C-alpha cells in the first residue's frame, strides 16, 4: 500500500478525497470537492479547485491552476465539473477550466496526455487520449480534440472547433475550422497542408492506406466538399478513410479546413 504524503505548507481542504500514494508538495492548495486518484503527484505551488477529478499517476508541475472558474462571462458560479484521466503530465503554468451550464457542465480530458508549459484547456472541451499540447497552446471553449492530436507551440484553436484523431497542428497556427483526422495543418491562419505522415507511420498505417487518404483529399478538393464525402461514404469500408468521411458528415458548429483542388 502506497503512503500518501502532504507537505506541511500545503493546504488540503476538508472534503477532498485522496487516493493511495498521493504526494502533495509545498504550498499546494487542494479544494474541498477535489478527488485525486492513486499516485497523483502535485509538485509544488499547484492549485486544484472546484469539482475536479485527476486520474491515477498523473503529475502536475509547479504553478499549474486546475479547475478554477471558467473564463466565460456567462458563468454565474453554477456547479460544473472538470474530469482529467490517468497518467497525464501537466506542466508548469497550465490552466484547465471546468464546464459551464450552457456547454453541458463538463470539461473532460483523457488519459496519457502531455500538456506543456503555459497551455490552456478552456471550458466544455473534450480532449482525447495521448493528446499533446506544446508550450503556450490555447484551446478555446467547446472544442473537441480526438485521440493522438498534437498542437504545436503558440497555436490557438477557435471555440467549437473539432480536430480529428491523429491530426497535427504546426506551430504558431490559428485554427478556425474543423480539422480532418490525420491531417497536417499549418500557417498563421491554418490551412490544410496534406496528411500527418509522421503520425500515420507511427500508428502503423501502410502505403495503401496512406495512398487512399491522399486520393480522398484530392477528391474532396475538386467538388462540393460535403456532397463528395456523402457519395464516397456510401461505399467506404471500415478504416481510416471511413473515419475521415464519418468525421466530415458528423454534426459541427464550424466549417472545415478543406483541401484545395
């Protein structure tokens, strides 16, 4: 059984729930509705507030602020939640906010993420597993980042944007529209720049599958984007091509970063 340790200078409010082997370092503040899973480490000077769950074996580095009130003028102090999965690495000065009543009341972060220094996850976001936010990335409210997304340093993602599984956003990019799964996006105003070939190869995609995705992007760039996707979806088999088509045809609050013919 792992021992839980709390530094004498830390404040853990009555009502907080701590799992086995939790380590709370100097000058941390843990609120009364916080739940820390087994093996969670708060390095020092970490604030965890609100109705917040941090999953097992996650590490939060100094000066991160997790679960404080959303940066939304419509927020009126309603009871909302932030749920963070297991084995996340949350680096210095990261901020993650809970949901709002208007956005469903929940911000959710998956497992095995890396959130580098100064990155921000806003209210009502849904962040998948194995996501990486590089230094000073800002994810606005109501965004969806699917599994294995990487967002390069100093980039921003507009509210309500969806980023599909395995996509990569280059550094210093502003993303204002939905990003297809496995796509590569770059530029001061992000444009679709082909496929995330590095990520696809890491996931074991073969030449045939990559060639099919390239052909799909070319076809989508030559006509009506959604209509082309709808026509191709009717005969598409399961796999990455079908994943991209399903993403296009799913409900969205934004337009798409589309390929150019």
